[in-house]
């Protein structure tokens, strides 16, 4: 008796398990069938296609300050970060030796002047005696030569003094324009060489005008033909969160260069509204608009499919989907302009419908044609790869 009871219990458990799993499968299938497909309504929006690039910010005017004459640094009147005006003294070289040379030269000039005055008097007296026949021609000519030699010596001494004064003026290095000191690689007491030396001179300072900043960027050769001088660009500085600047393309290199194994063209962009927080060396992200479609019909890029060079979408019709050929315009990284094939408010699928859903529409269209009724759009098959781009 117990044996039969055990058999009945096992059979009941098996049947209950089978019933439970059957119910769960029955519940799961309708859920899958009721899942909504990703769709999007055709809407109007503005679409802008832009080229993005990165570049380094630098001053528009930057000068390496090198003394014109050699000497020893006597005083550094500025430090890194100081703002100076045009004509302000930046560096002073030791001028003690030159001042001694100047004093010596001035003494020589005084002696030369006395010599000239004496020789002039002698020549004047010799001229009178020669006219009266009281002096030979040879003595007269010797007096003239002596006067001319002393005069030439005076002129030579005065020119030497002028050269010393010029060298003294070069011991003071002045700001070439209103600028900010960027670097100061020398120290007081350091010997520096002038720009007229064989080494080209010692750099004492680097100064720049930070009121005018530029960005040097490398533009891919595939995009450079769409740029033009004077074109406005949008700029974001990585180091200053939220800061948005504008600029204009000032120069495009005529010849391509290779940078990071990418062939492109150097592009110089002038900042129109520089911010005091922006400093040389910062990285800027540039956005250059090259195409704009304002208030146009648009769909997401994922809604447009391509097959055999033809672009199409799956548009909602009643409870099914139909394949419609479309023409596109400007596209960015999210949306694409639809110039033909859709109307505002239409619903499109973001992924291809099943063959069954498409065939329902095709069958309905054939039935309408057989009845003499106007049909909807005809389906031409499922889409291939995506990727609309601007015309």
C-alpha cells in the first residue's frame, strides 16, 4: 500500500512541475511580442556639421630678448609674469669698462681739438707769409698737411666716442612693445654675449603680448579645402572649464606637413575675445562649422539605411512598416537632414523591422492594387549598412 502512495506522490509532483513551467513559458512569449521597437518622429531642427581639431595656444607676438653687445648682467629689473610697457628697461649690463673708455676718448678728443686749433693758427700765418712771398711753397704745403692731419684725427676721435656711446646705450635692454615676461634664464652677474657674436647671443628674457593669442592647429588634408581665411570658429579651453571663446582663421599653410603620421595643413587661428585665464601652452579644442541646415526635417542617423547606393528608411504605416527611399542633406554625428521622402510627424524605425512586418505591408499594397485602390509605399527589402553623410 505504501508503495502505491509513493508512486502517486511522485507522479503528482512531476505533473505540477510540468504545469508550472508551461505557464511561465506562456507568460514570457507575449512579453517578447509586446516589446516596442525603437522609433522616432520626423522633426524639424537645425543641423550643423563641424570639423573638430586640437591646438596649442601661444602669443601672437613673442620675442626672445638678446643683448646687442657682450657684457655682464648688472641688474634684472623684471621677473617672470611682470607686465611692462614699451620702452621700459628690462636688463642692464655692466658698463664700467665702457665708461672708462669713454672718459679716455673724451680726453683724446680734447687733445685733438687743441692740436687742431694750433695747426689752424700756424696754417693761417703760413698762408699770409706765402702770399707776401716771405715763405716757400714747400713750407706752406707742410703747414697745410699738418692742419689737415690734425683735423682728421679729431673727426676720427669723435666717431670713436659716438661708437662708445652707442655701445653704452645697448647696455640697457628695453621692452620692444607692451608685453609680459615669460622666461628669465639669466641671473645677475652672468656674462652674456651679444647678437653680433659667433654664437648669436645669449637669451636674457622671453617676452610676449598676451592681449593677442593664437592657436596653431593641424587640419587633416581631407578637411582643409572646406576652410577659408576669416572663417569664425568656436574654441573651448581644456584647462578652464565652461569657458567658450571665438576666433577667426588667420592663416592656412600653403604646403602640407606630416604630424603624428597624419598629413595635413597648419592652421593659425586668432582669438577674438581672449580671457585673462588663458595662458600660453594651454590646449584648445576647436570646432569649425563647414555646413549648416536651419529648421529642416531630420531623423537620427540610425534610422537611415543604405543598400546598393540607395538610402531608405522604414516608415510607420497603420500597424506595419514600409520601406521608403529618401534623399539626405547635411548630417552631423547624431542627426541627418531629410530633403525628400518623409514629412514632419512621420514615425521611422531605428532598426530594421522583421520580414514578416514588411511583407504584411507589401501584401496589403498588392491587395489594394488588385482592387484598383491607390497603394502605399512599396518595400524593396531590408537595409544594409548605415552611415549617411553630407551631400
